C-alpha cells in the first residue's frame, strides 16, 4: 500500500468523525431553536434557507456516498420530509448519483488497496468474487443497484475496479437508482415524521 492510500484513509476517517460531531452539534442546536419541534417547523426552516438549503442537501447526499456519516436511507427520508415527495426525490436522486460517480472514479484512480481500506471489514472479501465475473459483473451490478437492499455505495467502489466504462456506469446508476430511492422514502418517511413528533 502506498503512502497516498494511507493518507486518504486517514483523511476519510477524520472526515467521518468530524462530520458526525458536526451533525450532532447542529442537531442539538436545531432542537434548541425549535427547528425540530414539528415537521412543519422543520419544513419552514428549510424553505427559508432557499437555494442554499438545496445545494447543501444535494452536496451532503453526494459526500455521504463516499464518507458515510448517517445511514443513506435516513438521508433520503430527510430529503422527502424537507422538500416534499417530488422535489425531495429529485434532490436525493441528483446527490446520490453524483456521489456514486465520485466513488467509482476514486476507486478507478486509487485501485484495490484503496477500496479495501475504506470499506467495512470483510465487505470486500464478501464481494470480491464479483470482480471475476467479467461482463456478467455489469448485469449483477445493475440488478443490485435496482434493489433497495444491496450495499449500493460499496458496489460503486467495486465497479471502479472493473473495466466498466464511465458511460455504462452512469447509465446504470441513472436508471437503477430511482426504484431504490422510492422504496427507502415510502418505508421510512412515516417513521421519521413520528420521531420528530416524539422528540418535540
């Protein structure tokens, strides 16, 4: 493993920890300010933030694919609650597609040692046999991206280690992500709303 890979690993670990601490601090501040008093107060705050709120959310969703701070499904639900079912879906879609492409390009740039280091212990070993499937990998990847239970973010890194073209990867992500995003949103949005009411 080269020094560059080690430095990137350290940076990503530090970024994850810093992101979690910052998110916890902002959440505590939000409760104190009454932003999370109800779903309506949360939506009103987001609406006041205007374009910056949209840009920050899309950016967060993109970064979240590469540097996980929260479970990805939770971010999807926040988007729907904050911006409504249509625009929330759109902003989730744009952010996650950008993040997926970023993960793919990082893996292509830094290779297998990088992917092994930034993924969960044992995860690479579990799926590395996919790399031996040749062209079948593309079909398996497309099916996995379509399903809401697959480890999408990791598989984007894994795809970067194959000969798949950027064009084909982008097409699979753009066509396969909507179904998983809808599933996440429908199953978890109600639970998120109830959590806001509980903590109000």
